[in-house]
C-alpha cells in the first residue's frame, strides 16, 4: 500500500498544480466557455435524427440557444458509465444546466450532483432529486388514452398493435393507457404488444410491424424512436394500415398513414426548466408535466382527419377538455418517462 | 526478443500515425472544423488532469482487462471473440454477489464480488471451451453466440430476479459502498481496477514468458500437432486452461466495471468493450505489456471522441469507425509480414 501511495504522490502534486494553473488560466477562456455565460448541455441516449424522443430534446436545446442566448452542447451517450463521465465533464466545465434525457440518467445525476454544486442537473424522467438535481416527469398515459380512442374508432379488424423499443416503464405505462382507450371504445378489441429490443434498428422495427400486420393489425401505436421510422415504412408498404406516432409530432414523417401523434412538447418543457435556472429561481423537485401544463398533447394529423369518424373526434375533444380541467384521469397506472 | 519488441513499438507508432490520418480524413470528408475537432480530441483525452484521471484511464481499465483476455486466447490459437459476453457474465455475477454480501466489510465483500465475476466469466467461456473440446464446435461461432445470450440474459435479469424493489426501472439497486472499488484519487473516477488490470498484465506476461504453462500455451498456439508430438504437450488440456483463464480475465473486467464505475447492473453496461478488445489485443500484437499501451490509446480515443462531440459537434461514433480501421490495418500489416517471411 505504501508503494502505491508513493507511486501516486507525484500524480497528486501534478493534479493540484494543474488545478491551480487551471484556475489562473480560466479568465482567458471565459468568453468561450461557461463561468459567467449561461450554458446548457444535453445528453441523449440515442441519435437526434430519430424525429422523436431524442430529436425533440435537441429541438428544445436549440430553442434554449435561440431564445435565451445560451451556449449549447450535445452528446449522444450509450452506457451508464458514459452518463456519469459526461455529467462530470460538463460540471467541470462550469455548465449552468445539464439535461440527461431519460429516467436512466437519474442515478448518475444523483451521484455527480454533489461534486458540482454550481451546475443544475435535470433528468427527463425519474424521481430522484437533491440540492441541484431535478426530474421532469411526463404524464405519457394521458394523450396515449386519447390515441387509443382514435385507434379503436378507425380500426376495422378490431386488432390494434403497440410496438415499443424496449420495455421501459414509461413506454409500458403509455401502452397500458392506450389499451384502456381502445377498450373504452371497443371492449372486444384486441391489443397486441411487441418490443423491438432496441431503439435504433429501423429494419427490425419494420419487421415487427409487418409481423403485426400479418396478424390482422391495422392500427399501430409506435414508441420506438429511430427504430420506429421502420414502422412508418411498413405501414406505407401495406394496405390500409395506420400508425400513431409518439414523443415528437410525427405527423409529417408519413402523412398518408399517420393518424396523429402523442406529443411531448419537449422544447416547451426544456425551455421552462432553462428559464427557471437562468432566472436563479431553481428549486429541486419532480416537475410533473401533463395535459394540463400543455406539455403533453394529442395532435391529429390534419391530412388524415377525414379518416377518423367525427364522433370519435368529438369524444377525444371532450375527454381532452376534462383532462385539462383535471376532471378526468385515465385509469391506467401513472407512469413516468 | 529485443528486436521483436522494437518492431512492436514500430507498429504501434505507425498505427497512431494512421489513426490521426484516418481521423483527419473522416473530419475533412464530413466537412467539420478539423482543427477545432482535433483540439477537442486532445483536450478530452489528455488536455487536463481531469480528462486523464476521470475519462481516459476509466475507459482504458475495462479495455485492458478484456484486451488481456483476448490477447491470451489468441496466443494459444483460441479465437475467443466472446469477451463481451464474458464481461457481461462477470458484471452480472459481481453485482448479484455484491448485493448479497453488501453488509460484510469491504476487505471481504469486494474480493468476493470480484471473485464471483472472474468465476462467471470463466464459466461462460468454459461453455465454449467444452463445446469445442467435446464436440469440435468452432469457438468463433460459440463465443459469438454466447455474447447474445449474455446480453439477453442481462435484459431479463434486470426485469426479473435482480430488478430494483420498486420494479419500475430495468436495473438493480446500487451496490453498497463495501462492494465499491476504492477510488485512487478523491474527486476523480479512476479506481483500483486499473491497478489490478496493470498487475494482471504483468502477471500474464510473466506466466507466458517465464513459466512452463506459458511455454505450453505458446507452443499450442504455434501449432497444436507439433506441440503434441514434439513437446509431449496435451493441447486439449492447455486449450481448456486458456479458455478458462481468458474468460476469467474478461469476467473480472466486467466485475471491475460494475464495482468501480456503474455500481449497478443495467442493460447496455458495456458499449462493446468486448469487441473493442479484439482491436486492443491485435494492435499490441498480443503482447501483454503492450496491451497496457494500446488499452490506454483506445481509452484516450474514446474519451477524446466524446469530447469532440461535446465541443466540436462531431458524432462520437467516429471512434468506432477508427477502431474498425485499426483492426483492418493491423490485419493487413500482419498479412503482408507473413507473406514477406514466406517469400
């Protein structure tokens, strides 16, 4: 053990001297990095080209840059080890606010938080909070219920599919609520659920979708990020099969087959967090974002509005108003993403 | 020996130059700000004590374990490409045992968890070894397939028997401090696993070059039939031993990662360290001490690639492209050399 300490002593000295040196040098590059300026970073678990969960978050980051004049940085991370590494790197660089985009970032945020008290860490999903760590929780089940109502009204076969990336808690909660919505309209409808096993293999997504279509499914609710893009493709290749998008407004991805999207207005959610931090009013808590706060929405695809029975649209509108007023909550278990 | 070591440094130097050339070419093709990206690469890998002690060395640690595992196997002619699965088996066992023994003092609990990881890694590659020796199943196929089984097994375990008590998140609860690797420096992430890995590199080198067992391993690797007839060596026994030792090294790598970095079992605990390990071992031309250098190099590359994305907006998957190019480059180089020798 003694030899180890001897071995490490020079390293320690080196470390301290670099620390002092670093402190002296910092005013020089204060302009380009952190310190006084407002700087915001985003860690996504997948590619921001998915037009969904990750793309929406990146849009939020861009809006923070454009509206609040923040310096921004983004990185795609794969493993819990990388979550922590990047949280620490941003903390060390003095970033004001760092988003970890998913519940899976919460342990890393809780662990890193105390080391960088001047940086606020926010995870989109999760429940852990501490002095400089908050979580945003999305009531994904609310608009999912409305999507279920629409799906059941449009389906002719009475067999409706759900396809997810992997079996994450918020995805499962969304599907459960979607099924409730389906059965609200048609108690005899069948809901089949499949998971692709990842979030980025569009080919595998397409295969899962085609397998469901072969079983008679004619409306698919997808929540699979980049892998979900293959599901839209499958619907385009099939006859009279519709898709419901999720996370971002995916109505434009495949306008001819997309009934609508279960949307998390991620940019709005990110902006509200950024404003809170910038104005110095940050308080650590779990921010529950739902239909009432305007962050969770069901958005019909205007191009396919005619494919949905008018009666169904009316039911959805009235349910939505009740949700906004807080007089109706889907009976499914509350999930968080 | 001296000349051979010399040539190893030469290959390493040429490869580093090649890496830089490759990175620059890719950056130019992608239309990125090359100087800014390279500055970020350097900064993220070696630019500060923080980058070295909390990023580069942390990433180099698992690469060193699995690099040794692959290097040892290849030396004996065992084409173990299942280090990923063995690493996952090791991480899983370390966490499972770690959760059970968390109440014990650290001097007992941590070695128990690490030992379980090594044993699980050995058992996992032992399956492939048994299949090979008993039925002649090619280990290239069996170890690769076992990777997928391990991946899905982890997915199931974190949703089943090992899931955290609220049953919401697909992960285990956090290991108690008694099962967490001591940090080498407070405030930095580099942990005791690095020292362990470097020690094992030295030990593997010693065994391979200085002991009878090591001689047998090299003899079987050079030619199993000749080793049997000329040296009176039992190739099957040596092969079995190598399978187990290689798996144990990879398993220990997983255990070190779980107890030193992630402190819990998740899906995707490894970003493919077991596959990068093949590049690590090949770049070092299977020399255990050179594997330390190449693991550091790859650790630096991955840490630097992350910084490139953070600071210069260059996708960090660039590192994977460069790694693949290194493997191809080293293979082509070796091929050219052996052809040269035959001529």
